[in-house]
């Protein structure tokens, strides 16, 4: 690849963004590519916003990614996707989980949660980018481990046109990064993410 590939990963603390970053970095390095990244955690351990900037390429000079320059955004929580969608290029692509983490008090008020979700999706549609929504929680449960929602989205990412790492690159890196006792569920989640976006990209 001649051009650096810029992307952002967003979500909240505890969703596994750093695990995805690690897998991508391992895969890129094994392929002879460089990776630069910067992470903003905020109140991540308390469920706060997390964003990771990643650049992949043969020659990289700075981890900073300007607004409006990314080719891809992976969002593990839809409100965080909306918050950071401004980083995408006009022809960029979003892969986002349908998950929205609401205030605790809204658990008894489903109508408020539904209205909020509708507003988030309406606002996302105002951006002229391709958006792929995936029910990552449902697929992670199908894989046998709800904590693999991040890996579902990683599988989806592997199908994106021009993404510099293949399914096999990422699958191999996943085997290195994930503890053996959870590997089967993670590989299943990865495959389910792939299936979710086949013919949609």
C-alpha cells in the first residue's frame, strides 16, 4: 500500500476498543506495515468515552488524525459513533453497533430510550457517508460470549474495501492476542461479523 490508512475506533470504557487496536497492530506488523495510534480514555473505567486513532502504512510520521480525514470509523456504541463521525471523509464508511448505553433511570422508561435511539439514527443519517449498522450484542451472544461485540465489528471491518488487512491477517492476530480459553468464542464472533456485512460493502 502506498497511502496511509486512517481510521478511528470509538466507544465507552470496557467495550474492548484497546483489544481491537492490539489485534490490528499485530496483524499490520506481521504484514510488514507500520502502525501509529493515539488513545483518549477520559473516564474510560467508569464507562466514559474512548477514542483510538490508528494509521496503517509503510511510512508514518504522526499519529494525529485531523477531522474529516478518516476512511473508516468503527463504533461500539451508537451515540459515540455520532459524536466522532466528524472524523470521516465524505466517502468514508461507518461500521457501528446498534448498542446505545442509556442512563440507568431510563431502564424503566422504554419510550424515552426509543425516542433517543431514533434521534441518534436521524442525526447519523445527515452525514453523507456509508453506514453499516450491526446488532453486535445479538451476534456476540450467538457466539457464546457477550463481551465479543468488539470482535464482531472487527470481522465486519475485514470486509471493507481498501482496508489493508485481510480476514486471515486479522484472524491470525486474534489467535495471538486472545487468551486460549476464550479463543473459540472470539473466532466465532469474528466470523459472524463477516457474515453480517457480506454483500453490504
